[in-house]
């Protein structure tokens, strides 16, 4: 790998994810101090959007941690972090609506969400085992192990890529629901989009890092084979 390529790789691996995390935290912190005109809590936002879409079998729960919000499709639960569950802010409304966006995807059998859910177990195994196989293959010059490790890691990379349309679609649904239900006014849309866009950057960064790692492993495999 040339010096220029190596610098680009390090940038993808370290700088971009750090920037994305910093961006989402600073944006969230800023808009967690700005209340919505409706003054609805995140929990109320989530419940209203679910009810307005005829989704009554999804529960809303409070969970610990900062930005630990997520939708659990197995148990049909939207889990909101404490600040978002109780908060009246733009950030709380945006995050809550986003997670409900996933619940709506689930209710409508959104293709990418179904595909990602099906990939999840294999992606977890692939992510955990691939590095051990690749390292073992490099140590023992067993390129078949490296190849198998790359194949497993490819599943984890595919999971990251499929996550992108799932997350962007959930954010689009969130904006539509927040406006159509009157939870936010038209002049509050821009601030809400900033929260959602900042959060989306973390998924883009994760996908870029995963692709960069995969390319590095593939180059390692082919260079090693050519040297034999």
C-alpha cells in the first residue's frame, strides 16, 4: 500500500468516524436545549405517531444511556433514552420519531429492514470471527483462512451498507410524521433535519470504515497469493 493510500485509509478508519460522532453529539446537545412548539415529550411523540399510523401493538419504554434509543422488532418496543423519553426538545422529538420510523417500516414489511434483520445474526458472527481467521491466516501464511475470513467479513460489510437505506428511510418517515401530525411547525423543520442528518452521518462513517477494511483485506489476500 502506497503512503498516499495508507493516509486515506487511516483517515477513513479514524478521522471520519470521530468527526461523525463529534457532529452528532454537538448537534444533539444544541437541539436538546431547544423546545418544540408542541412541548410534547419524546414518549408522547412516539405514541402519537404510532397511534396515528394504526400501530397499537408497539410499546414505548425508557432505557438507560445517552443516545441509546432504538427499535426492537423482536419484542415490538421503541426504547428511548431518559432525556428523549421525558424531554420536550427538538432533539427528543427527532430521535423519537426516527425510532418510530423503524416501527412503521416493520409494520409495512419494508424490504431493506427485513433484509437487515435477516442478515444481523450472520453479520455478528462474521464480524467477530473474521478478524481471528484473517490474523491466523496471516501468521501461518494460510491464505485459505484469510479468504474465508474475508467472506465472513463481507457479510458484516453488507449489513452496514443495507443499514444506510433503512436509516435514511426512517428519518424521511420521521420528518413526514412530525410535520403532518403537527408535532413541529414548518419553521422547525430545518432544526429537526439537522439532528436527523447528524445521526445519519454515523451510519455513513461506519459503512465507509467497513468498506475500507474489506478492501484492505482483499488486497492483503491477493498480494499474499501473488507472492507464493
